[in-house]
């Protein structure tokens, strides 16, 4: 059994929910999963692997998630790591120009992190917009019709895709049975 830290940065709770589901899936698959906000993690010793995620806004991870990876780069580069992001919302996988919405939503930090810590995998998941969780300035901006069209209200997280990705991580972490011979 591997000890896996699922560390996340979430602004309104959508990314936290994804992290919790990943943790539940890894636990059900026989891994020891601990889910924590990046703000609540001081010590990475004792963990065998890491899944790190953040909400993305305007193409970037939240500052605390980016700083967490940079601050812990040495240990993360020496262990199995997976990265995820949540951000795009809506039901369409293509934008008006026909581009893949999820691929276009990959945060810019992934380029740096792929080089620095060499994650085994990265994923971008659809997020959620709950107007009651938005701050004052966000509610003002959402009144603009163009913004509402780009950021529709609702929960667009694909739980089956999230669970399947977590299952693939669990399979990679599972010990390889010894062959007799």
C-alpha cells in the first residue's frame, strides 16, 4: 500500500470536490490516500506519491498551488506525481473555432512542471460555477451577458472521468505481483 497525498487549491470548492473523489477512489482501490489543501501541508515526508490539483483562472493555477509545487520541487521530482486542473465549464467540448476546450484550458504552469517534476500524468477536468459561492466582484462581472455565456452556472464535473483517472493512478501504484519460477 502506498501513501498518497492529494493536495489541492480550490477557490469555491469545485476542485476540492474533485480531490476528495480522487482520494475516495484511491482508498477504495487499496491505497492510503490523504486529501489536504496545499495551505495545510507542511511536510511531504512519509508520502510515497502525490496528486496535486488546482482551479485554473485565465489560464493559470491558483498562486498557492503553483508556489506549493515550486517550493517542494525536489521531493516531487523524486516521487510519482500526477497533476490535475479544473476550470472550463459548460457542456461543449469544442469552442466556437472548433478547438478542444479541455486542451485549451491546460494551465500554463503545466509546461514548467512537466520539465521540473516530470509528472506521470496531467488532466484538465470541467469544473462548476455556483453563483452563491462567488464573491461580490465576481457576481458583478457575471452580470455581463458575454461572461454568463462563457461561464454558465452549474456543475459540469465528469465524475466518471475523474474516477477512471484515479483508478488508472491506483493501477500504476499497485505492486506488481512476483512471478514464481
